[in-house]
C-alpha cells in the first residue's frame, strides 16, 4: 500500500476519517504506525497528500488529513478496451488498469469471450471497486477508472465509441496490438508523443480477436501494431502496451 | 495453453509421449481434441513443432510428434535479477519470466526482502518448474529459464555476477529501473538495439532497493532508468521493462 485511499464512507468529520477494514490491519500490522505518525493518503477521485494518525485501536484507525493537493491527471489520457476475460484475469486487469492510470475501461463482448463471463458477480460495481482501489493504492493515484460493460461487440464499436469520442474523433489514437503484425508501436504512435491526443487501446481475448473483429476495428480507425515477439497473457499485454506507450511519451 | 510442453518423463518411445496430468485435462476438456487431431508441441529445452493425437482416454492422452525444429534463441539475451518477492508474487514472476523468454533468473536477497521468503517451498526446483512450464506454454517457448537463489546481496553482485559474465563484461548492458530517475530507457539502452549485447535487468523488492544497494549496483556498471510515472508491482515492472526493451529492439 503506497497510498491509503479514503472514500466518503470513511469520513467522520472535517478532515477526519475512520477506517476499520483491511486498510486498518495494514496500518497496524505492516506499517506498524502509532498515534502521531504520518502517512500518504488520497481521497478517491480527489486530492492527495499526507495525514496524521490520531488513534489506533484493535477495531479501527482514525486519521486526520493535512495538506491535500489535486494532482494533475496523467497525460496522455489512456482508455482501455478489453475483451471481457474470465473473472480470475479480470481481477488482474482491474488492478493493473487502476495502477497504471487508465481513465476508462470498456469490457466488451467478442467472439472468443465466453458468454457466461457476463454473469460474473465481479462485474457488479461494488466488487470491481475493491480491485480498482487496490490498484490506485499501489500506483499512488486517486482517479478510479470508469468501468463499463458492453455485451454487443458491433454496437459497441460502431455506436458507443463514436458517441464517447465525438469531440476527439480527429485526435484520438486507436491502437490494436496484434501478434501477426510486423509494425512496432513506434510505427503507428507518434513519437515524441503528442500528449494532448487521447489513446484508445484494444486488448483482445485469450486466443485473439477473430478476423471479422479486426476488420471492423481497422475500418473505424484502429491501427495494428506488435507489442513484441511473445504470446502474452491478457493482463501482461495490458501492462506491456501501456509501458511502451509511456516510453514513447517520455523518451 | 498455446504450446504443449513435453518433458523426458512423458516419453514412451521414439516420437511418442503419454501425458496424464492437467495437460491431458486441457486437451480433453478445453481443446476437445480427438485421435487424429494436431496440436503445437515443444520439447522442454528442445525443438518445437506439431504432434498428432493418437489416443484420448479418461486416464491419459498419447501423442506422436512430427516435424520438430529448433527455434532460434530470442535476442538479445535477457537475464533478470529479482529481489526475492513473497511466494504469491514469485509465482507470477516465474510465469512472466518464462513467457517473455528470460534466460536466467537470479533471485537475490536485499535489505527489504524478508528473510523468511528464502524458506519458501516454492524455491525447490520441482515447484518452480511448474510455473516456468506454465509460462513457456503460454509464450510458445521451450527454453526454461535457469533459476538460482542468492541469499547474500553483496557476494552476489560483487562475486557471482562477475564470474557469470566474465566473457561478456564489455558488452553487457546492465539496467536498473528506478522511479526516482528522470532518464527513460532510451537514454541508457542503445537504440536501435545491438541485439548481440546481452541485457541484465535488476528489479527491486516492494519498497525498492535501499541507497547502499543502488550505489553498489551503479559502481559495478548498472545504469538507472525510469520505466514510467508509476509505482508498479514487481511482476508488472518485469513485464513493463521487458516490453520497453523489446520496443527499442524492434522499432
């Protein structure tokens, strides 16, 4: 836990918070903080800074925030489309997306996605949030990715996306990793990157997108590239692609 | 499972193999193969190619290999030093290392590594191998990373490394990700990459290396760089750094 994430539910008064779940355990048993100690905190979807521990009991930890400041949003904005993976993988994708500053996470149907995955209780917002907050806490970020679920492939790509990006349609950089492609990210992503251009990255299911899906995505502007010579797991592909985008941004 | 990994223990005769563990379940229940079907196989630390299913029973699956060929080793050679993480994380590091073609994996002691981690049963070769083979099977590779464990930080960096790389000391590219550093990988890793230069990448523990450790590593030639603006988990840092090295190689 690099940043203690606080939510409205934890608030007990002005600048004062009380936590009584696994975060309190962590403060007591791992960080071993006592009254008067300081730690780094962030308000969910809000500012971050420091807080002082006011009380530690076996039931709860009470803290008071100090010096909170809004942190600029990461640039470029990165939104992620992910063919809905099985729940075990989805948990990792949620953590990684939050840890690496993804703004929106679209979970979509694809030919190689099992229909039953859409029934997973993990898709309920309260269950997702647990893993998103875990990722924010690791990555020292406070803005929670906006997760949405889309069980119609075609409608999502043909209708939903054009609505969501109607204002960015000229500048949006749509990226589609494809192990069959010979071009690296540097061939399709401007370098040095123009940080004002939002990025939309589409990660396929285990087994990949089917040709119909790739054709439709290319038709609406997605550009294929090759992350590398590997066949990666979904959650590893997410991290690898985001790391490559970041390298072109900062290099 | 993108590649069925076969070991000497599976061999029953020339070109013939019998498997009766989770791999057989996968062939029966996920791939749903029957006699006469083909699948991609690789011999552990050996060639890869195709095989034909000769028999499927509730106990076992028998196959016969066809057309196996040696696949060139990935370049550049990448060796990974990893401060020994807790077992839950180590499993992921083992899978990722094998999946992404790491040649050697050094698991080392560091100030922020808990001593008890060195007692983990996971460090026994037989237990490691399970996760390494899982990674090879995902990444379609057959060369198993060579794992070694080093419980003395100083001796490892000052003695063991210079022995292992005595022949490569001039060309070895030693890389040390550090969130505090302002230089990107492109600033310390030659681009376009000279694929004949082996790479040695050192990933720290949760909480990072301590200053003494960074100083010692820099003294023997490690160059610091910044993967990105994030605080990453160990297994994510491994994937992110390897993906960035690959981008500079292929771009």
